C-alpha cells in the first residue's frame, strides 16, 4: 500500500528500512522522504513505522514529531541568508 503519495513511499519501503535498523522516525523521513512534503501521510506513516518496529520486537521509538520535516534546496537557503552587499 502507498503510504506517502508525494514521495511514493509504500508500507514495504518502511518495513525494509526498519529491517535495516532504522529506529527513529526522523531518520525514516530523511532516508525515504516520507511525510516531508504535504504532511497528510504523517499519521499513517507513524503507525506503519511503529507497527513494523513492534513486529521486530523493538520498543516504542524515542522520537517526537510536531511537524513534518521539510527539505529546502540549498540555493533557496543561500539566497535567503545572503547578506546585502
């Protein structure tokens, strides 16, 4: 099942990352980009992530997500932080 339409991330992609040792939701967001665009999938992604962690016998993740991680292009950051000269 597709969990994140924006980044085309499936429940199997999330499961694969948990099998590889991903223990923090923020790391999952960085690795897959899940829940980083519109945020509509955040709850489903969190539940899927936790479900796969529990299946593997890993305790509840020690993370706190108040808002989706958003990626900003370097050129945008550079132009916003450039000093007038």
